[in-house]
C-alpha cells in the first residue's frame, strides 16, 4: 500500500514563489494607485488654478448705454488703457483697450470715425502661408518678412472696424492679452462683445478723443451720424 507523502520542500518553494508574486502584485498596485492619486491631485490643482484665474481676472468692460440717447463720443485714455463712452454727454460705459505698444504708438488728438466695416483685414500685419497652406509666420509684416515661392500673405482680421485715420489706425475687436498694457501695432483693440456694441452705437462722424490722461469732466461732443 502506497503512502501519499507530502513533499514539504516543494510546498515551501511553491509558497515562497507565490508569496513573492503576491508581493510583486501588491507593489505594482500601490505604484499604480500612487500614480493615479498624483494625477488626480494634479488635475484638481489645475482646475483650482483655472477657477482662481477666472475669479481674479478683472471685468473687461461695462455697458450702461442702452437707455441713453444722443451723439456718441469716445475718450480713449492711454495711461489707463481704457476707453470711456458717452451718449448725449452722459457716461454710457467703459472698456479696457489695447493700444499701440512702444514703437507702434497710437496717436493722440481728436478724431472722427471715418469708415465702418463689419470685417476688415490688415494690409500691413498678418500671417504668411506657404504653398501647402501652412502658416509659417503668424506675426508677419508686409515688406519685412519674406514670402516663399507659392506662398502668400493673409492680413490679420479686424472685426467691427472703425477707422480713425487715413494711415490705418482705428478701433476694432482684438485680443487683449494683459488688461492695462498696450499690445497692438497702433490700433485700438476692444473686447469682442464691446467692439460689437460700440460698432452699433457710433456712426461715421462720431468723435473719438485719444489722450494720455482722462479728462476731469466728460469730453465735449459734437453731433455725428448715428
């Protein structure tokens, strides 16, 4: 009669190998859990930073002119990088702007709106596109940046264009990267929603006064087409 003997060394080796595999699995699980936790923490921190940035960003404009009537006048104040809008001599709102950065200074003085276009493209600044349709220079200037064979220049879009000078300075919708700081090539950029509102409010002949500092009282206005 055969006796079933237990091979103790074999069982020990199997137990030891299984234990090592179990320990390895536990280490891998802990590592994955740590990575997931770290990624989750980074995601939560990124969401908090985004929310904080939104809360801390100042309002770009304030419009209160829908109930007002009369000719529209705009006072652009360069040292504040803001514009104040008046209707019939009463303040109708204000907005951040981005005027010309150093070397592309926005002119000061008294101007009138000479032209309005829903969408205009710059004839001087824009992008250079190669023959395959790829943008190879997104900050190009005509006459300074080379255009490759088969390529072409595309003028930067300027929605809600309101021309102030014959030299190409005007007000239009545009990016304001840092409210309170100049950023343009000489034009007066406005937040898109405010540019649309102002475009609908002013007419050809409306007065725009550009000063370094804000006047102590509302600027005198002249009747213009509305």
